[in-house]
C-alpha cells in the first residue's frame, strides 16, 4: 500500500489504484462519468458529491488522487470548491467539467491544482485522456498544449 504522504508523487505506479472524486449536481452525469472511468481496472471512483461543499468535504475525507469538478453546482461552485480543496491539498490534480468552457474562463483561473478542463459534450472523447494526462503530471486543456505542471 502506498504511503498517503507520498501517494501523489507516485501516481504512475502501475500497481496502485487511482482514486477519483466526481462532483456534479446531476446524478445521471455522475453515473456516466463513473462508467467512463471505471472501464479502467486500475481506476476507481472513491467518492461522489452533488455540490461544491460536498466536494470539499469528500476531498478532505478520502483524499483522492484526481478530482473531477463540475463548474456550475449549487451551494458552492466548482471554482470555489477547487480553491478550497487546493488550500488543503495543492498536489491533487483537479479537472474542471462543464457544459461551457471558454479560453477566457480558463485564462482567468489562477489555481495550480486545476490541471485540466473537459467540456461535457466531449466527455466520451476527452475525459479519460484528461485523467491520464494529469496522472502523468501534465495538463489537459483541449486546444491548448498539454504541458508538465512545472511549465503550465
């Protein structure tokens, strides 16, 4: 078993299961994301949240390896939840998930924990690739060059 203090530096270890937190206010969307991700035998959705506050709470409780956050959620939006989670665990990569992503929105985000963004309409094509990219230490922003985090 991987030491929790070093887990995020060893995400490439093929023997470890990647634990993913999924936060979206629509249950059907969370189920769809789970079905997309858990096709990989080494990936597991360890927790789900239906609003931003729950996402923060679940992140603190289970300390996942990757977090997928819907931007538009009740109680607390995904950007605010990402900021709060990053205050506790800046090394956990966060992928934003939204119906509407714009370069202006992405350029306005100044949180190093946010390492990717996927449009919901492209989830079937992009979500698995985004998780793979952030696990490998890179970023995933469709249309933008994916870079190692140190260069992003």
